[in-house]
């Protein structure tokens, strides 16, 4: 008789592999199926998303810092960069990370099947292994963690050379002279920050009326200002509708918010919008799983689909498409399968981080959203220009903004733009998870000199008690 697993997870991204590890920790017999050739584990996040982009951003950050070393009295002659080495280091980080995931699978005795997984009926996952051989896994539960892929945008077809998507831009062999970035979400502004710092003339074009439109409006404004200082152009309220290619570059045309024709020309065009859940040939027709009109899988707050014992997590469902959320959804599901008491995820507490320059990070409600929800809002703000540590770092752009409310003094949202914003946010996440008041956050002793003092000062600002402004 075939080996029986308690749970089979299809997909090894941050949703799938984290679910596998926790599943094993709580005593389940776990199988993990990954189609990526050579059993490269880690999914979009590890191979084509979070990890490689941040590796490139770190190189860009260091290069930009080095350009200003003279301000610190450090002399470097003939400063330059070797793009091949930049790419190599990024690829090394990706490979090491993926090997780390494989190590975790071995450590936790998780059986990895390298092949394409398909639900073949109740309690059955058929895997087409590399080389074409098929194997059927018998399993009590199935978790769909197949993630998302780039969605083609009609009229903006990619060719890996002049018109690229987020997968292809990671593999460029040289830095283009100029680039138009369509879309100012996290992907767009992060790649703009990478390539502009290596000398590429970059223009970010956004359909909505501000860049990073999911963030607090003041953060969008500050980022546009900081980008301008760094030579990155931002054009908002623009609907691009046509792309033409020539031997030397691309020409994108469209209309601005007043209906006026606009044209942008560059050597390269990055399509930084559009992803879709990846459910191809997954065998959903063999189940009662319901697919929403948007292409996502319908689940309840425990990630249960309409088919008993089949769950879906991460980028295939309607919650925010973020690695850390996919992981927490995976943990919730396997703990539930193991019979543990679990609580649905509070989506208001999911952090959102963008690793552009300067970094942007937020959790909870924006000021506008808090007002819309009827809170009697009180805001505290602290600029990094008043922080001793930010001055030491030479990174004084940005601020911390705390959105609170008058009745209970509860922290409703924290919005940070500036140095180490993505690390600073963790404190805000803990504070909000524990329903900390602005007063408590402001009274918590923060070490000096640190950039984290700015969070404390912004919290004190809610009661007009900041010390350093
Ligand atoms: C450029 C970029 C940068 C990003 N940066 C960040 C960031 O900094 N922080 C963040 O939180 N999020 C980031 N994201 C989003 C993040 O990558 C995703 O939210 C996350 O990877 C989703 O995890 P997942 O486990 O749902 O799926 P994925 O990571 O997409 O993994 C799915 C896996 O399933 C496999 N698979 C699919 N179908 C099958 C099948 N039938 N059989 C076997 N295997 C299959 C795929 O090969 C893949 O390995 C970024 C995304 C992009 C594109």
C-alpha cells in the first residue's frame, strides 16, 4: 500500500515550505511538491521576489553610500561597479536561501517530490516527476500553495530585452541608460530604486494620483519628494495605452488625468503591474473548490476551500499577497489540521514593507481610512531630520507617523518612511498586536541614539509631547 501523508502541500514558496516545517513540528507526516526544476525551493519569494530584489537593493544602497563616502572623510579612488558581480552575488544569495529551505525539509523529515502536482481526486495528489514519470501521493489533507505568476498586460507584451517584467529585470546583463517603470507599487518603486542608483535615468508612471497608492497620502508625497531629490521622475494620473518599439528604445503613449496626450521614451520599459494566481492544470475540476471571478480560490477565515480537507493559502487567495502573510496562513492551516486551537488572522495587523530608497513601511489604518471608519483621530509625527541617529547615518529624509484615536488612545496605524523603516515597523506590529496605547509606546524607554527613538517621539507627538521638535 502507498505511503499515506497527513498533509500534502503543493508549492514551496513562503506559504508552502513554512506550512511544511510547522506541520512536521506539530507531528504531521508532510509531503511537499515543487515543480521548479532541480527542486529549487523557496517559490516566487525566494527565487524571483523578496530575496533577489532585496539583494540588488542592498548593492545599490551600498553603491549610493560609497558615492558619498567623502562626506565621512573616507577616500575611494575610481569608484565604480561591476554589474556581473552584483548579479552574481544576488544569485548566490538566492541559491543559499533555497539550499537553506532544502536543509529545513531534510531536518524535519519532510518528503519533497520534485514535479508538477495535480489533485487527482479525494486524498490523491498526482505528481508528474521531472523526466515524465508519474507518482500518486495518498494524503488526508491537501494545501494549495501554488502562488502567483506575472500576468501579461495586453499591448505591453514583454520580450526580455526592451520590454521586461519583474522576473526578467532580475536577470539583466547590464544597466540600461534609461527606463520607464509602469506602476508605482512595491515592485515598481523598488526596481526604480535599484536601477536609478546604478545610473539609469528612471521615470515611474502611475495610473492613480499618487505613487505607492496603498500607503498613507503623506508617505506618498514624501516618497515623490525623495525620489525627485535622487533624480527619479514620477508621473501620476497617467493611463498608458500604447507601447512602440524601435531599434534604440521604446515609446509609451497615453493620456494624463486631464485627457492630454503624453509620451515617454526610454531604452527599456518595465511592466511592474499585474500578477495572477497560478492554478494551471491543478486538477481543481476534480474537487468542489470554487474559483472567484478574480481568479483566486474562495476560502473562509481558516483557509478552508469548499472541498473538505483541501485548503488554500498565500497568493492563490484573496488576502494581501505578501510572503509573511502566506507563511502565517500556512501555520494556521497545519495547526488546525493537527487539532490545535487556532484564531483567524487579523488582517489589520499585516505589515506592508517596500524596500525602495527611502524605505516605506506601514501597519494598520492610514489617517484617511481611520477617519472614514469614524474614529476621532489624533496623529503624532516625528521627522528623521530631527533624529541624531538619522543624522549620523546621513539619512534624514522621511518621518514616523502614528495614527491614534482620542477615546482609548489606541494606536490604529503606524506609517514610516526613512532609514530602516522596514525593521522599525516590527515594534509597531507588536505594539498594535498588544493593543498598546500611544501613551504606553511613548513612555517605553528606547535606547539612544537609535532611529527607533523616532517611533517613541512620534507616539509622544500624539499628545503634543515630542521632545526633539
Ligand atoms: C519582484 C517581487 C518582489 C516581492 N517582494 C516581496 C517582499 O519584499 N516582501 C513580501 O512579503 N512579498 C514580496 N513579494 C510577494 C511574495 O513573493 C509573494 O507574496 C509570496 O511569494 C507568495 O507566496 P506563496 O507561497 O503563496 O507562493 P509562491 O512564492 O509564488 O510559491 C509558489 C510555488 O508553487 C510552485 N508551484 C505552482 N504550481 C505548482 C504545481 N502544480 N506543482 C508543483 N509546484 C507548483 C511554484 O513553482 C512556486 O515555487 C514580491 C513579489 C515579487 C514578484
